C-alpha cells in the first residue's frame, strides 16, 4: 500500500502494462481511445482504422506503417 504522498510519476511508470512509449499506436475498430495508454501515448502518433482487430491483416499493418512514415512528427508542438 502506498500513501497518497508516495504516488509520483516514477511510481506510476513502474506499474504500467507497457514499459516503453510507442512511436505509433494503431487503434482498430473506432476513433475512440477511452483512456487507452493515456500515459504512454502522449507523444505517439495515432492511427485509426475501421478494421476490427480480428480482421486486421498484414496489409492493414503495412498501410498504417506507410501512413506513419509519411507524417511529420511534432512531439506535442
């Protein structure tokens, strides 16, 4: 148990599911994040596709990578 004053940025980061911040987040099915990876994806590029994750194939992945490759990253600026 942590006391409220012991909770800090480092403590939160130690308990995240994904340890690294992704460059690209591919969201399938809808243009809604619903707090999905909100901490780690603050500077990530977001790619939305209507394709459901069960139907997501290599061609969809390559399409997302091509889209990412052609973006100009601004890192929140």
